[in-house]
C-alpha cells in the first residue's frame, strides 16, 4: 500500500498479514458492523466459494491504515444487460449484508475517495453498485453526503426490510405481544417429544458437524443445496466457524428435546450485535415449526442479554418472523456513478430508461 491515502484493488494474493491486521483494525472502528465484510468471513469465501479468486477488495488506504473495505467484482456488462463496465459488490450465499466497512471518523472522506477512484484502479468501470446496503445508518448517510459533495446522483432500488430484535434508545426492549401462538406450538412439541430446552453449543467441538448433518437431513439435502452437499461450501462453513469461534464471536445454539436437537441457529457477533446466518431444523417435528420456536426462544431471552441487537439476515420478513422479531432494518441496492462526466451521463441515461426500478436518494 502507498504511503499516502489511496484507493486500490487488492486481490487474494495481495492480502498479506499486515494488510489483514489493518483490515481487522478497521472492523473494530467501523461506522457500522458487518461480519460479512470482515477477514474471518471474506478470506474463507475468497478461498472456497465460486468467484472467490475473481473477487477484489476495493479499499481506501492511508499509509498502513485502512479506512474503507468493500469486496467487489469487475463486470463488463452491468446486470448482464447493459454493456457498461461496473464494479459490483461481491455477493454469495453467505453475503447477507453488503454495507462496506468504513472508518467511523472518516466515513464521508473515505467514500468520497471511493467515488473518485482513478480510471485505472477501477478497471474502466463507470459505476459502483452495492447490494444490500443498510439504509438509515451512518454509512448510508455518509455515502449520500459524499455523493452530494461530488455532484453525484446516488440511486436506490430493490428496497426491503429485515426482522430484528432491538432496543429503543432508553434501553427498553421492542417486545411483541403475539408470541402466544408460538408458545402453544412449543407445548405441542413437548407433548410429542418431551421437555424442550435451549442449549448453547458454541464451545462444543462437534456442534458444527451436528449443524451440517441436521441441514443435510432435510429438504435442502434432498434438493442438493445443503452445505454438506458441496465440499467447497462445507470447507468454507467450517473455516468461518473456526475463525469466529477462536475469538469468541461464534454462537451455535440448539433447541433440544430428550432425543436431541430439533432446531439449530448459527450466528456471529460484531459491533455488539448478533447476525444470524444459518438455521436448520429436524423435519420430523416440522408440524411444530421448530425454527420459529428457536426465534421465540431468542426473543424470550433477549431482555436479559447484553447483545444490542439480533438480525435475522434473511430476505424480507415473513409474517411469522415479523411477529416474533418485531424490529425492522431497511436495506437496498445502491447505484452510484464514479466522479466523472462520462460516468454521470451513462448512469443518468440508464436510470431514465428504468424509472420504476430506481428511486433518487
């Protein structure tokens, strides 16, 4: 990395131990937490998952310090239709949140630098697209401020909401009065299978394999989409769990009956919050919705936790998820031209051709 502040693209071969250390330091001071863009998630993804060797880290560096990190792919045809080169945030099955890691004290400056990335660095791309960026937070606000200072029109599309457990500013729990139906389902499970208990398996060395087996035993295994069906995905999941477990940030919890677990949740912790990345359940008990019962269990215990929030991390909330975890977090895809007349003109033309898909920031 250059001694002065610079924007650059780093490939897997460029991520030395010193770069990784700077990256970890950035995660500690990021304006918003995002474990998906931390080294313990992205390095295994670049090693094991499709397109991992093509992925690059778009970074803002100030000497040996990193002030912004976003994983991207360079594409020659934006959205596979428009013959416009672009940098798009790298998404895969575990990339449930796209918000870049940005230094809390230098957010606007760092995002200005990204939007002014030199032509050579951005490989001729005329726009930057970030999928699943959190709306309403400090990174989104800094991006809008940076774009405004550069005269750039940032556009948002495909907005949706996630269910979360959260607290109000005074610390009160955003609770839910409508979990009684789920408690009745738990009593039904107890009548069929015996007492139900919540078990923390985070320190259990066999819990990761138990999770893989449970997921593969159900419909995902039959469809061939379970993690255990693909050696590369299995290796990725094991490495992520090992890395986050080594720093005490892995949470593996199960809902058990006397015969064993009926549901399992895998979450990782970052910035005071918990991000629920994977869930599995025993389909023998599907009539009692064990996956939802696990969410109820988290909601029932949340008031006594020190965790600031829990994010369900899966698409838009279903009716059940919305009732059990009543908080909301909005996300959308952000499209911004780079700071050049050519980029502004092309993106404006593309936006006017799809007026119903995009909305101005």
